[in-house]
């Protein structure tokens, strides 16, 4: 596809310093100018001041200027203004106010990490030594931004913006509630879901394997058990292992590994899930605050204070 990566996102929060400290501890590298980088993805999180926590902007990599022109034409057919400026195309989703910037960028070839050796019945991938997951030391460092999840008051409008305007593909749906969208070979890079107010539900960050999810979450919870939201578990849509934590702005952040890959559209058949499969395959049941965060009422009334 012409789109090839979710390059970065900008989150607005009322408490920039506290939120920035959280993401340093989460394992992102503080670039010192409001931006945070990952091991393989470069500058991928930008934290800016805002009256309430929200998704301000997403940046998506495309191959060349022709891809920008094609997206501009699709947006025009939807009566959505798009601004072409050099190597970028900027447009705003009418339902959420989120700014999307398509940008000509080189594709990133992510360094290959050797498979983690796991022993199994009749199979000894590792013998004569302890598992790597119990020997690793140091803080977990996410490899790249995986996806962001956006609550919208008009799912049809926001879905149309990302799919029919920008060119995202639909990987799966949750009936009448949400759509998993991809702009790369990952199962999803943006998830849009019905909500009573526009808000950023969570961001998701790739780590090497399930051990790194556990190590990362355990470190984040050691002195702050209140950060725990939901995990450890495995999603059905996307298949990824997950553990969700909460940052000081109230936005969730996810460590994930082993997500489904869609290298060719013809190799994937989107499904529509209902019930638990829309949320997870195994793990503890999600707390009510996962679907309806504790500050949602405050966000709806505009009284959110971070």
C-alpha cells in the first residue's frame, strides 16, 4: 500500500511534566524538546500542553508525492479540505478534530531480533541454561509505536476519513462499535471506536516478546500499583499479547508483542467480532474502566483537570 507506517502522534495533556516523566520511565527516550523516540522508530511521541487529554495529530509515512495527490483527490471527493505543502498533505477529521499529516518518508527496515528460544513438549530450543527472560536486566525499551486508539462521537465519519480519505485498510471490526485500521503490514495502526466524547484511549508500543511485556509492566508497577489497568492477556483481533498501564493524564499505554502481520491485502479476510472476542482471547476480564475510563464524565463536561 502507498501508506507504509504510523510515524508518530502528538498527545495533548494538561500535565506535561508528569506525563513526560512517565514515558521516560516507560522506556521511551526523551529527546528534550517534547519528543520521545523508540529504538527502531525514531521520534514517535510528541507531548504538548492542552486543556484536556486528547489526540492532536497523527503522522503517516507515504512513498512519494503521487500518494499525497491521490489522497488529496479522495479527500476532495468527500468534501474534506486537504492542504498540500511540499512533501506533506494535512487534513482534519471533522468528527474528532484530529489532524492527520501524510508525509513522504523513506520506509524503515526494522532490525531483525532473533526468535526467543522456548522449550515445549518434545522440543528443546534452549537447553543447559536459564530462559533469556529471567536473565535480562535493565529497563525495557520499546522498539516502535504500534497503534493509537481514538474515541469518536461519529464512528462513520471518522472511519470514512481514515479509510476512504487517507487510504487506511480495514483489518477487522467490532460490530457497530469499532474498526481496526492499518497503514502498514501490522494488523492495526489506528483503532477508531464509538464514544460519548472524543478522546485518546491508548497508545501501544512494541517490545521483543511476552517476557519484555511482563518485565516492563512489573517495573512500572513496582512503586505505582495504581498504574495497572489490564493484563497480562492476549487479544483475539490482532493476536497480540498485551498489558495496559495508565499515565498521569489518564491515557492508557500498552506494551505489546506478536501482532498479526498483513503483507498482502489478498491474504487477509476481515472479520466482525462480537462479545468477548472483540476485546480479548484469554486473560483476566477487562475492568469497566478500560471501556469507560474513570475521567470520561469529566471529559464530557469539560471539567477534566488531568
